C-alpha cells in the first residue's frame, strides 16, 4: 500500500517508548487524515525520556495509556508498523485473517543505552528523529502542521 492508509497502528514490545513516539509523531503529521494508534506486546507506563524527547518538539504524551494487542481490534487497521522483532512476530499473528499489511521498521531501543542522563536522552532524540524521517519517506508530506 503506497501513501497514507486510513488507519495505522504502531507496535513495539512495551508500548512505552518506540510505538508511542511513532504514533505521536504520525498523529502530528497525519492525524487529520488517518486514524493512528499504538500498542505493545506488553503494556508499560510511558517512558520519561520519551515524554521529554517529544515535549522538546511540542508534542505532549503525558496522558498516553499503554495498550497491548489485546486492547485493539486488528480489523480496524490498514497498516501495522512494527518497531521491534517481538512486536513484528505478534503483529503477524494479530493480523492473520485480516487485510492489514504489516511492515517492520527496525529501530534501536533507546532504553538500552547507558551513560549520563544527557547521553540517554540523546538516544531518544535520535530515535524520534529517525522515526520522523521514516514517516515522511513512507507516507509523504503531511497535509497539516509539521514537526
């Protein structure tokens, strides 16, 4: 499927870093044109560094409530973008019997980076910027405000 799908799900392992960042960026870019959500294999509270990396560009995810695949309906999505190997495997099972396409975007898990607070936050910023570039390359220029 080329272009922007009508509905898009981002998935990762915990729904606390990669998928909430991707969904928040996609909502900012394409939220007027597409339904966008996120889920994880497991659900954890949104990561504080993820919140800060998005706050820096004016996106608020403080109220993000983590969900698992069990909390969303697979038939509600045209495309599922997975951001971790574990989520990719789960998404293939999750979408079996639906028309949803599953795409794997391998991205690093910034929560694995060790070091100073600044070094760790920089890893989250790199992830944010990497996903932003990938979104624009995959789904095109946004219709509304940009990041």
